[in-house]
């Protein structure tokens, strides 16, 4: 048995010293010291050894195991050290190179503008409400006094998914859904993405954002609308900003108006930014049409209201003096990092 153990130890040492990879060292360990290894097999055959010789043979096996484990560990450390040194030679670090900068992102100009508008209206007691982007024709058109075959449907170049389902062309459907709940009074704004089949250019996109507002209460007048929008313009563009209302037509409001603000670049004197007029158009508004109130279950004899809508991109373009809407969506880091 002693000779067998000696031959086994010599063979194991020979394989350890000839190993040039960590994988080969692991194979030697498994072959000699593993559960099915040669040394383990000797221990399992102890039943065939005379009882008086078992302690001596057991001690011999343990001595060989301890010696092989130590030699294996030393060989492993030596090989790992060698491999690490070789790796460091291949991967030299140039400490003169500049460090990698941690580029932290920030809010998009649209998001900055939206948060500012929300802050202004929430400060005036409004609630921010959202609704589905895939909408029913009823909420997007009919409930807003735009029946089938109405010319306004053609003007909006809608993306229809089916006969009665479409991608909303405005966030006004959110207002209708709120009115149908019957929880009055209402003071809300509805920001969100809308879709129209427009050609892409400096001022148009098939997908953009709107912020529409609605107030429903007793004794609401056009004067309330004018005061609200005048305050909004001052908060957004500066204390000296003035507003001008021009008569217009929208199917869902009567009377209706387009709203201009004094150019915040020249103060209304006329410049390249406002094309010499001194005024910049920003939104549309009007008193909610009695028919719209009726269709939503609200008595127009008891309640009145006003509504307004502004393009979020238009606010961002004006506020940050951006001359091309496409810049907002091209993901050019050179442009976006300015904000």
C-alpha cells in the first residue's frame, strides 16, 4: 500500500508541475482528490486492509492528501500571479489619458415648458387630467359639435384606425369625458400627445403635444377667460406681456377667439422675431358652446364655461427662440444640452 501511495503521489506531482493552465490544475485535483479520485478510492478500500494496519494506512493517505493540496495551492497562486502579470503587460494603462466623463441627462425642452405651464395653472386652482391617445370618434368630434361630414373633420387630416376609432387630433376629448362625470365645477388642463396627418416641416409634425384648458361653473363670462389668459401670459412670458383677442371660429366654442401676446423680444415694437407686427399668436379659446354642454349632460341655462388650447411645442419654440420644430425630436445632443 505504501508503494502504491508513493507512485500515486509522484504521478500527481508530475502532472501538477507540467500543468500550464488553471484548467489542467483543476483536472489534477479532481482526478486525485475528488469524490471519484484515486486517493478517495484508496480510502474506500480500507475495508480490505487488516484492522491493525488501518490507522497507519489512514495516516499515510492523509499525509499524501495534505501534501498534494499544498502543492496544488502553491502552483495555483504562482500561475494566477503569472497570468495577472501577463495581462497587465498586454493592458497597459496610460495615466495621461483624460478620464471618461459621466454624462448626466436632463429634462427635454418640451418637458421644461410643460412643467412651467402646469405650475401656472395648478397655482390658479386647476387640475391636470390625462386621457387615452386612441380615442372614439364620438369624443374627438361629435361630442365637440363636429358631426359626421362636418368640414372640420377634413381640416384635421385624422389618422383613423377604424370607422369609429382614431388617434386623437386634440386633447379636447379629455374635457368631454370630465364633463360627463357630472362633478361640477370643473377647472382642468389636459396636456398630451395628439396626431394629425401633417407633412413634416419647420412648424408641423404628424405627432405633437397640446395643452387644453376647461372651466365650467355658474356665472362664467368671457371676462373670466380674458383675465385667466392674461395672467397666464404674464407668468409665462413676463410681467409686461399684454394679450390681444381676435374673433375666430371653432365648432365647440361660441364666441371664439385667437389670442396674441406682445412680442417678448421687442416688447411690441416690432422685430424680426414677430415679423414686425409686435404680436405673436399663441393659442385659441372661446366660451363652451351650449350644444357641447348639453351633449355632456350639463344644463347651459345654469352653467357656462370657457376653453382654450395651446400647442406645447409652440410655447417651447417661442420661449427658447427655436426656429425649427424638428430640432425637438432629432435627439441631437449638441442641441439638447443647451437646455
